[in-house]
C-alpha cells in the first residue's frame, strides 16, 4: 500500500495537442492529431507527471477527462494514494493520467524508480510492433517497406472485403517480419472465416478484436487456427472472466483500465486465468509509453509505438532501435 504523504499537493491539469505525421485510419475512425490530458502533481521540489488520451469509442475525451480531474481538485490536493484513486475515479483516461502522475511522484519521494516500486524486474529493451494505418493494399505495403527498422508489424484492417489483399501485400513487402492484424471490431463471423486462410498463409501470429463489443458470443466455437486477442471487449479486470475460452491474449491499455495500478492488477489476474498478455497504447507521447513500458516485461506482445507517429515528442523521450523500444528512467518514473 502506498503512503499518504501529509504535504499538500499542487495540481496542474491541461489538454495538449500534438499533430500526427500523417492521417491514421482504423475501422470507423480517422485521426490527425494526438490530444492528451497532462496531469502534474507538485510536492515541494518534486513533481510527478502523467498523460492520458482516454478511450475515444467510449466518448472518454481529454476535455471530459479534465472536467473529472477538476471536480476532484480539492480532494486531490489534500493528498491521495493510488489505492484511494481506484475508488475516486472510474476506469479511463482521467484516472490513468492521475495514477501515473502519482507513480512518478512516489518514485521521487521514495528514491526508487517505478519499476522497483511495482516489484518488476530490471527493465530491458522490448520488441514492439509498429502499426500500419488501414489503407489500400499497396499503400500499406509501401508503409511497411518504409518501416525498415521494424521487426514486428501490426496491420489495421477495415470492414470491407480487401483485408486478405492487405495482408498478402504487406507480407510480400516484408517477408521476415512478425505480423499481427487488428480489426478494431470490424469483422463478422463470416468475413473472418473468409479471411483466415490468407492470414494463415501469410503467417499472421495474432488476430486482435475481430468482432464488435457485445458480440463476444461470436467467438464461441470459432476454433481459429490463429490466436485471438481481446482489446475493446476487455476494459479492466472485471471483463476478464467473460473472455475465458474465447480468446488467448488480453490487450491491456492504461487508458482503458485507468492507469498502471489497475494494469498490474489486470496482468496478474489475466495470467492466473491462463491468458497471454499484450500491452498496447491509444497513441500519445513518451509519457504515455513509459508507464506501459513498465508493464511490458510481463507481456508476450508489446505495441508501444505511439511517439513514432507524432511530429514532436517529449525530451527526453523513449527511443527506438532495431525494432525495439527503450525507456530510460529519466523519461518518467525515475527516482
């Protein structure tokens, strides 16, 4: 349990926008900028920072998140622990930004980096996927060729009939890359069955969130030859048991579940239930990647490429080399 420090906190919270390098397309959405809520907690000379993007498909936006934080300003500034925060705010981006700011601040108070406070092993660089925006097959293949340093690719697919073509085109462009696909709820059971032979032939390793939320029963008896991952269908630990026997991988995102505290709870519970773990992101800067990087050492799949797609990142920031992400303690969460 974290300590409740007596000194009052000074809270700063604001919305920040960072343009993307190019428009990013997924099923039903196009993004042109990364809009985030930044939360800073100051305790004398020590400051903790957190960043949250929210969950766009649940109308959890940085502006609504800011209102959540401001409504609790007095309570927060009087002092709050990470455990108390789980009861004060629901899962989502506001709690994520505040929870991560508390972790960062506690690391400075305790003189230990966050990974030590969380009981995690010494960090190592992590192989991460690099995401291809949904597009015409040849355009996606060209994007894959341009990501020449990437060793793992995540293909965003759509709800049309060209997904098999997209996968074949990218595989031809990058024959040696590890590959997964993400439908963002865009498949029907029939369209997935039609596409699966092409996915198997191309060596797709994971199919993420094939079906819309609310239609998880479509997974029953599917017998996919490729492991399936749940993203939108699992927001926090309360959704895990309902996916037992339906998927093999759980994608944990701090913006969905509401911060590193809940993410760690989810990770241990999911592993106990027999799931493999994936850590993902909703985008954002290095301040969003760094807390997720702490969780990454527990995960079979890491998808932490958000800063690659924004025009400007934090300084210092995470680095990418040979398809791997590295996050020094000084980016976030250092003593």
